[in-house]
C-alpha cells in the first residue's frame, strides 16, 4: 500500500494536477478502499490543519507586502540599493540582491519579491549589458530570500507545526539571510569582472541620505515587527496585524500612491494569494495525518533511524531529502509532509530545532528556483521570460546557493548566535 499510495501522489504531481488535489485525492481514495475510516474525516483534518493561531499571521504579512509593493516602496528601496552598492563592480546586479533583501524583510514572500524587484531591475540590467539568463537567474535566486529573511511565512508555518519559537526563528533567519544574500553579491562582482561591465556612478553621500529618507517609512517595518516581538509588545501574529495598519497608512497617507480603488485591488490579490497558501497547508495537513495513521510515517522513521545520530550525516541526509522534495513541492507542503519525520530525526541527533528550521528554510528557498517545479521559474513568466530561459538562468545560481547552504548547515553559529543572546536553551548560549 505505501508504494501504491506514493505512486498515486507522484503520478498526480507529474500530471501537473494542483498540489492540494494531488495531496487530498489519494488520501480520500485509499481511506475509502483500504480502511473502514470514513473519507469524510478528511474534511475535518483540512480545517484542523489551518485552525492554528500562528497561521493567522500569513494573510496579514501577505497583505502588508502587497500594500507596500503597490504603494511605491519597491521603487524607493531599489533607489536606495543603487545608491549603496551601485558604484561597486556588478553594481546593478548587487542592487537587485540588496533590493530583494530589503523587500523580503517586508513581504515575507519569495514570488512577491521576484515580481516587485524584477519589474524594475530586469530591464535595467538588460540595458546595462547583463545577459538575460544571468539577470533572470539572479532575480529568481535573490527573490527566494523572502523565505529566509524575517518575517518569513515559511518560518511561521514551521513554528506552528513544531512549536518552536517564531521569534527565535526570525532572529536566526537574519544571520542566515545575510550569508545567503552575500554569496549572490560575490557572484555578481565576479560576473561583472569577467564580462567587463562598467561600474556605476561614484558614491554620493547626499544621494544615499536622500534615498534613505525616502524609504525610511518602509524600512521601519522590520523594526516594528522584530522590535515589537522581542520587546514583548505583541506576538508575531499581532505584529502582522500592526504591520498591515502601518503599511496602509504609509502608502495611502504618507506616499499617497494608493487610493481606495487600488486598495480594493490589493485586498483581492492578497485574498487570492492567501487562499493559495492556506489550501495547500490544509491539504498537506490531511496528507500528513494519513501518513501517520496508516503507519507509513513509522516505516519512514524506522528507515531514517538507521542513519544513526551523527549530526553531520543527519544534516546531509536532511539536505538531500529536502532539496529533492523542493523540486516538486512548495515550501509549506515540505514543512507539513516532511517535518514530522525530520524533526524527530534531527532532535535525536542533538540538532537544535531553531537551526533545523533555518536549514529547512534555505533548502526550501533553493527549491523555489530549482527545476522542474520551482515556483519562481513560473513566476518569472510575468517578467516576459520563458520557462526554458528561467531554467537555464537558474543553473549556476543553484550551485552558488548550495555553497551558502553548506555554510549555514555546518556552521550553526551563523544563524544561532543572535537568537542565543535573547532566548535561553538555544545552542550557542
């Protein structure tokens, strides 16, 4: 039965059936044909999968990110990034990375970051002499920072599933996100040097200050979110709600680039995006429940237990498994399907749960631009890029991202030092 069930799910995914259908349909079919459990129970599991308070942060962060993207913030952040790194070799490419890091710290969404930054930077990079495969590969890979840098929707779901502190995960994501973004900046400099691209205009303190002032309202969002959480003013979910109110005020009152008609469009777009995320979370929850009750999860845990408790070996296996899963599954499905197995395996080997969450988030980020089903490969089509061009462009960046993954995996202090200064019980204290 496990082989038949796995084959059914794989076949549906290969046929490009929507992921929530591919996860739920085999569960219903196997319950109806191989057990006495009523298939209607799947409906209950769907609702219980999303009936978790921390998950309420997801629609709020999605809405806040869309508000700021539509309200002119992405343009202001790009101008700031240009003034900060534009004078370096590969300045425009580094601007794309820096802009993605700024926007990721606001939206928490990888696809939103790719679109918001890509619409501005792809034409600029192409006009400046950057080859299109390199440009789109950089934008897709840098856009995946939205999964690693807080506020990360991936980390919220991971925290909801495992009970790990979301605040600690957010702090850990800061260190990991800096390393992950740095490798793309280094690659940009090397590319510009090899191709012989000219540097941008020299640094101007007055321009930096002007752009910093223009984008200050938006840059305050991460300060509000993280400061409020660690200052004990509100929970991550409440921080998300505060962020929405703040983002609406800035875009409609301060920047005045979003009117009521635009607000309605943003609300509709955010509702659709939220539905897409939450229906996958619900379906993956039902899927994970079936794996547990059918004994499939016990078999997998038994298989994984043969690996032993060597942290180096365990982390290597986890990376391989999640990287392969990321080729066909979205990040939230990866959490709910795989984390029940991987969490037990990792903690039994003495791996800190916060470190595990960061390692999984980087793996999921790489999966966002890994063929055949990396979501950013398809999101790139909104920038006028074909799927083939996106795949070709992603290849070198996957290799570079694996270097960052190795550093983050085997040097835990990169991500754990900061949360260990705030939270007790985290490795590094």
